[in-house]
């Protein structure tokens, strides 16, 4: 089959982008011809993929996305594809891999009627409506039960087209390395083997709640705070968060690593994954933490928070979010060694009892059989 994969932007360390690339590779291994249509591609281009960068106009992100979706149909017609798979809100696709939260639900919950009329929100909501109301759409692939529930509430007409997918783990997480000797960040920041390491992984710091994590670290009792470091992996604007850490007098305990390719190693050297996200359709890093036996502290806003509860491998904060609850929960988690060990064992057991490693092949079959 000749397939078109469409997404707004590709960058190597994004959660969606990692899954997208694995699905594309799975389709290539099954002898399909895969073309990529995107506004921007960062990083090396795999030799088995043909990437088409679409020149777009617009100053704001929503204007660029709208221009992309308007130019795309004509380009797709030139190639006569058998299937068009979209990984963002893109009207006219055959299969929608819904990595996003339900926008209709999100803006209704977070913004008043006046705010909802602003061009940004109107544009993204209209793109979502036009994607899901298009008669060409055949399947919608959801990545969490919470996300699926939100979408079906606002778009009940797609219920027969919807498929709930399992989480995805790269096969590298199936084999844990036995060598856990200190890695670069521990030496660089003088973090001892007995020190507690909080790991925060994200490429959008505000959305994923980095400010919340910094406040929680600052709120720890003095002795525990001095024995704990917050490590941030992922690329975003660091200055506001460095200033916050300085204002709270914990800048010497907050360390930025930038984008990393060794997330598995970082997790294996961490005491706890802290992920107090404001919104998150899934949160694949939560599943990666479980695979490494790392307890998780997250919010109910994360689609994959349900797996932390099922695994009994951490704590999920209630909605609406309260900073004081995060502060007290982090203190309690770090202060209970026995509980951390139990959560560690529960996490590994949960991963061993579930198949999270074959999602790309599963989706490739859906594309073929649809």
C-alpha cells in the first residue's frame, strides 16, 4: 500500500513523534511505501521514508496549522495514496491517531465563552470538528480511556469508528541493563548514590507542570530537601524555571539536562518520576517509568494515570489540582523507603503481565485491514 503519514511537526524527543516513527517503520517492514507530510522535520531522516516539507504561511502556531491543513489535500491528490493517516487534527484523513486531548472538552472546562471566541481556540476547535465530522474518516485510534470518553461525549457519531489502543513501550525497555553505575549528570552535579533523585521529563515545561514540581521540592522539610535533587530532561525555555528555583533558594538542587537520548538510564538512576501535568492525553513516560521500576507521582489529568493506579506503583493526585496536596504527597512518598520498594516491585510486575511492546505492529494491521 501507498501510505501518507501527516503531522504538524517532527522532533526526535517528542512522545507522539517517537510513536509516529515506530508506526511508520512497522509499515515499511510490512512492505508498504510511506510518505511523510509535515511543516518541519528536525533530526535525521530515515532512509525508508520520503519526507515532504510543506512551506506554510502564518505568524501564530494556529495560523500555520490551518495553512498546512488547507494546502495538504492538493498535495495528497498528486500521489494517489491508498490511506492517509493523521497524527494531529487534520480534516480529510482516513485514520486519526488521536494523540491530542479533546479540544472541545478542554476549552469548555478551562475558558469562558469570550475566551473561546479568540482565533487560536476557534481555529483548533474547528480543525477538530472538521476532522471528526468528515465522512472520509474511517477509524479514530485513542490512546487512553479517559481521552476516548471525552471525545465520545462531544462527538458521539464516531463511536463505531473508535478503537482504544494499549500504551506503547519501545522494545529497549524489555531488557534492563544490569550496569547501573553513576552516569554523567550524577557526577556533574555531585549527586551521591544515597541522594534521592526526582526525575521530570517533558518538552513542554508549563503544560507538564515543572513549576509545580519545583514548588513541591522547595516545600520539603529542610533535611529531606538537602538529600533530594530534581533532574529535568527535555528541551524548553529554562530561564523562568531557573529564576523560580533561585527565588525559592533551591537552584543548587534543580538541574537541567536538555534533550536526552538515554531516558531509560535516567529512569534507572531515579527514585521517583514526578509528572504533575496540567493536561496530558496519555503520558507515555509514565509507562516507561513503570518498565524501569520507578514509582510515579502524577495527576488525574494524565490519560495513563489509570495504569499507575492499576499497577499500585505510585500516587495520582485528585482533580482539581492542589499544590499543597502535591507537596505533602511528595514528602510522604520520599519519606517511606518500604513503600517505594513495594511500588518498584509492583511496577515491574505490572509491565511483565501486560504486552505494551507491539503497538506499532498492531496499528499497521489496523491500517491494512480497515
